[in-house]
DNA sequence: TTGTACGCGTTATCAT
DNA sequence: ATGATAACGCGTACAA
C-alpha cells in the first residue's frame, strides 16, 4: 500500500508538504500542490487510518460482538446499531467471539456492544474502563463502565398469559427452551406466576422440554399428542418450537386454533407465514438503543443504569 | 486499560521483565515471575493487540464487507468465512460499507472479502496489493491481487428451464429482478437462450418487471392475473418474488401447481415453507471458499483466477 | 517548504 | 536475573 513517504519520494518533496496538501493547508505553492495531488491520484494513495489516529487516539469506531449465525434477527440488531452510528458519524466493526477479544485488546475501537454469551464477564470487566465503555445485551454485569440493555421477557409474558386467561383459557401446556438460559427462565417464571395469581393449576405433566429449535418443538408436540391429553392452549418459549409443534399437530390432523391454540415468542420471519400469535421483540430498536447508550457513555453523558426494552404481543390466528 | 507499564510499576520491575514473563521466557527468577503473574491477574492485564502487532506487522485478521441487512443468507456467508478462518487460525472482522474503507485503510487486516456492491472497484484497486489481496464476491475485477468468487447463475438456470421443457412445459411467464443487476441479466438470458434452443417462442407480454422484493412479485402476479392469460409456468428471478406471486395467486383462488407452476431462485428460508421449487445457492460454502481463496493469496500460494461456484436445483411441489 | 520529534504498547537487543 | 532503550509504522505538528 502506497503511503505518504512514497508520494513524497515520487514528488521529490518532504512528507510534511504532502501532509499539508492532503489536509488542505494553504502553506504550499500551487505548482507543488498540483503535482502532489496528481501523483496521489496516479499512485492511488489512501491515507493510513491507523497512522492518522496514532496521535489523536480517536478512531470513532465501536465493535459489536456476536457468534450465533442461526438467527436472522442478528442482522436486524446490526442494522440498528449501524444506523445509529452512521447518523452520529461513528463507524462499526462486527466481530465473532474468537476475533473480538483481539480487537477489544487493541486500542482500535472506543467501545463495544456485546451480545455473545460466550464472551465472559471477567474479560469484559478487565477491558472496560472510562476510555472503553461497554454495553452488554441480554445480561447484567455490575461495573461502572458496563451498561446493560435488556429485553424484558417477564412483563410481556405475564401480559400474554393474562390476556389468554381473560379470553377464557384454563388448560395450558408449555414447551420450554434451554433451561439454563435467562430467556427460558424469565418466560417460564412469568407463565407460572401469572397462572398462580389467577389460581389456575398447572400440571407439570403439561410441561415439555425443548432447546429453542424447531425440531425440539416438533418432538415435544409429538409426545404431547401421544399423551392423548391435549391442553386448550400451548405456549412455546420461542417461535421455532411453536412452528415445529404446529407441523407435528397438522401432521396428526389437528386444526389450529380449533383443536388447540398456540403461541410463540420472538416474532421471527416465519411467524407471520404461520399466522402465529407471538411476542415481537424490537430487534432493530434494541440495536439502535444499545448504540445510543454506548455513544453516550463514550461522550461521557451516559450512565451504567440498565436499559429495558419492551416487547409487544402480536395477535394472529393461532389463538382462538 | 491496564498495560505492561502499569504492571511494571506495580511490581516494581522493568517492562522488559514483565514482557519476559508474559512471553514465557526463562530468564526471570521464580519469585519475580510469580509476583508479576499475580499482579497481572489482579489488575486484569490484557496484552494490547495492536502494540504487539506493531513489530510483526502480522495481525492474521481479514475483513469481510457487506451492507445489505435484509437478506438472512448473509449470515450464512459470514459463518462460512468464519469457520474457514477459525480452522486456519485467522480472525475475522466484519464491516459495513461506511466503516470498511477506514478499516481497509489501516494496516490492521491482511486481506478483504468484498460483497458490498457499493464498494467501488477504483477503491479496491487502490488498496489491493501483494500485502493486501482481496476476494470479491459476485463481480469481476481485473487486478493481479483481486480474485473473484462468483456463483454461476447461467448454467443452472439453463438446466432448470431445460428440465421444465423436458417435463412438457411450453408456455412460460417470467418475473424479472432489477434489470441493472448481474443476477437478473444472467438468469434472464439463460432463460431466453434455453427457450430459443428448444424453438419455444417467448412472448414479451409474459415478462413482468420486479425488483427482487416480495411486494413486487405480488404486484406482478396481480397484473398477470388481470391479463386473463395465465402461462403454464411462472419463473421468478428470486424466491421473494415467487412467494409474492404465490400469495397473489392464492388470494385469487388459483391452485399451485394445478393451475400454474412456479419456480424461484435462492432457496431462501421461506422457500421450504412454501414448498417452492427453486435454485439453491450454497451460501455457507461460498463464504468458506472465498475465505480459502483469500488465505491462499495471503500465503502466496493462490492465484487471481476467478472461482466459480455451482448452484443446484431443488425440486419441490410448486411445479407439476 | 523542510526536518524531525512524537504518539501508541510491545518486543528485541544489549548492558549491567 | 534484570534494566534501559531503540525499534516497529505512519501521519501530524511545530520549529527552523
């Protein structure tokens, strides 16, 4: 890559003069200026970004870290982050877990947004600081320079279940997700709490294990069908499992919602196709807001107070 | 962020000694070594990646550039790239157009994979070189250090159309994509050429404009329905438009494939749901191969010969 | 206009 | 066994 030195040599001037021309300063003769500019053009000179920031230390770049390639909504989050940064004159780099530690250990980015669960808190605490604030999504880290942006699972799931009860449902089935995940725990707890609040008994036999995959929802529904004891309504901890369940039920000639109602969680792209009643998590917005919170911390105006994002219920046709 | 100097100060030793400990050299006393290690642990020392690479110049990191957030398959490409790099001990950073020029103008990455159409050839030519090879996807740039990895639209579309002719179809309709796009041009040309080869006449009235969006496919099919002159089969330049067309046809009580057969292109996630016959482009593999080609160029063993990737037909139930 | 010190964090070399 | 310091790369800024 051709640098300022190459240009200086080719133009037979000093690097300072080249620098002055590039930065539009006036202390350069017209002839020299034009000569240098034409040589820059010829040789395809591109200023080295790192060299430039060496003095100022400001790259105006932040890093976003994720690692799960199976969920299309990650692109939505990136888009939200990207848009906010673009509007505010900042740059984004995205990295997957293995590379992000290297990037975060450089002085290149000025902050980070972390989604990847594999990025452990200890590491985050060790790199976070006044000059490197971090926003973590969907988890909470107690640190002065780490802020959490989390989607509220609990209240919206309470709302959903309460609304269903208000519609008259009493016999519930539940397909859970990976049980160590916070998402699963919060959603399931909200479900249990709301039933209890309404004095509705939930039989543990109507709980089915899943792992958030469509396949696991399919299997769970197969088992449920074999039990010969269909609940009125099946709540699934996410859309993928709900869709798997729908497929299994349809294969066994059950009609939805006539024979059984179903709800999901996520509002994935497939949810609309299946007319699935679900909970919409504003992915784009959460990315946008995470970026906003991070930039405010970089500018010194933000706080490390957790930021909560509300999800909303999407009523479609899988509920009677 | 705590650096080697901070550790040296805290341990009351020189930076050299700290460096020696960190790099596992043996010329350090046991007591000093342990003291330094424990202080590193305590203070959460993380070696600065850029500082380290300042000497070697080798970051073993490459950059992938894209900008379209609407297509979920981009994640698949990233996954393919990521996997290859991981297997080969390299790191990946992903950037969107606005930030990638800065990154490429740093000496941070050692090569780039470019998917974004907005990244113009002139810029690529100016940064490409023996120390910075580039792989471009889905376009061709003539440069010693720029290699193309392209998906072959033409032959697979010829195959698809020929197979349909062999099945007995004679009356074709076509919904095209954005006409300036290479994808559209190649697919459409293959369609026309194959019909001509089989002496089948294609009426231009059966060509409908689209822009690759579902909405445009829906509109095109609405117009087609109004024409009261349904072809036997409707070929769509991508899946989104095919799905839009299916929705429009179903709304008007046409059965697929009884009343009209339909094909798409892409094998998007929705294609399976709609049982759409389409062309599967191996996204993961193309990312993986692009990374492989790039790394070979970095290692000095690759060439700038274009690399072609074959797509395959997925027969499903929207074709009689 | 030019020469050159400076900034970043680490590593390598040579002294002590 | 430990320390002092130059070097790495590239552009900027300031004195000459």
